[in-house]
C-alpha cells in the first residue's frame, strides 16, 4: 500500500520536493477543518498587503467551492478551473482591483482531477511569478490530495485554526501530513474567531506544543482575529471588512497580520 507521501509524489511528480525556482513568495492559507475563516483572512490580508504597496495576487486554489471573488464583490470572466483544464493563459483570468490587489478567481465547482494531477497549477504560478512579489493561495480544508498539492507548491503555509478542539485536532493532522511531504516548510499559525487574547494564545500554544512534541518542529504563532459580526456583515455586502470597517478589531488584527506576513518566517533556532 503506498503511503500518503508516496501517493503525493506520484500525483505531483516533479513538484513533490518543493516548487520549481521562483521569485515571488508563495503563501498558502490552509486549515484542517472547513469554515474556520481561511478565505476571509486570505482576502483581507492580501488586500492589506496590496494597499501597503506590495504587488500581491490572491489565487483562489480552493478545489471545492471557491469564493474569494464573492467576498471581493467580483463577477469573474473566467476562473482557475478553466485555465487549468484548457491550459489557458492565467493572465487572462486575472482581475485587477482598484486597491492594487490582483485576484485569480477560483472555480465555483469541484475541480476535475486532471487539473490537480499534472503540475499545471505550478505552471500557472510560474507564469504569474515575474509580475508580483507575493502569491497568496486560498486553499481548501482538510488533508486531501488537492490541499496537499497546494501545500507542495508553497514556500510557507499559514494554518488557520479556530479555538474549538475539533479545529485544532484537524489542524494538527494537516500539519503532520504537510510535514511528511515537505519537512522544511515553514508553518505559521493564526487563530481566528477567538473571543480574547487568552483564548487565542491558549489554542495556539496547545497546537504548537503538540506539533513540537510529536513532529519536532516549531510552528510560528503570528496573531489572531477576534470573532466579530462585522466579518459576516461585510461578507453579506460583498465587501472586504478591512475596506468597509477599517477601524474594527478584526481589521486592525488583519493589518498587524499583513505586516507580520511581510516579514519572512522565523528560521530554525541557531545551532549552539
Ligand atoms: N473572525 C470572524 N468573526 C465572525 N465570523 C467570521 C470570522 N471569520 C470568518 N467568519 C465567518 O465564518 C464563515 C466561514 O468563513 P470562511 O468562508 O472565510 O471560512 P473558510 O475556512 O474559507 O471556509 P471553507 O473551508 O469552506 O473554505 C463565514 O460566514 C465568515 O463570514
Ligand atoms: Mg474558503
């Protein structure tokens, strides 16, 4: 029986050990459990980064139900699934927003397997690479092959977890699978929908100490976003909350996360 890593090696071929050489920093937003806020965070953080003057593209890589376009109030002409299945030019699908953010919208449907199988997503990222400084990838939830494929192409992953124990347990499982395939991939943690600083840190510490103990690596907790009805309110209005409610607590948390993400991940501790 092939193990997970072997299956992925077969699945993504040459991209397994990491992406091909590139210059833009690729950051994948992933979570073990669905609905914890990956898209809300990826949309608002990428917008904040663009507004800080960094050339940023958000690629909606959710191979299930992509919805970054909805949160940005965009009706896409074409989407990533069509680019992947027709081997089209991804630049034709890119939407340039007034904020300076670029979006490559995702599929409103489950992506066909062939789109995931062939390394075409790597090709899409390569084509976009020269034009941007940051490629943020909004991934799906869970540990399936599509999610692992996205992780296999990233330079770092931001794991979004909610304070509930199911979310942290699934986040741990996801980190385990990711590290089986990419031992050196930097893992950063964000806690979303926390009620206060204590709860957020408690969640992050629990997850980080399990990862540290059983997977022998140190994930970097980079911040948290409070649970706040303005997040859903902005989503209903199809406006990113950093734009619509700039003074709110979640928006301030997003700005601080964006600034943190702009700094490269902390390296492993120096050997003594
Ligand atoms: N900090 C928050 N406070 C309140 N509601 C939030 C917060 N973050 C996200 N939500 C709400 O939670 C729901 C799920 O968010 P979102 O779609 O961003 O999650 P997701 O992880 O991308 O989901 P999926 O796994 O389906 O892709 C949405 O209704 C969103 O408005
Ligand atoms: Mg999502």
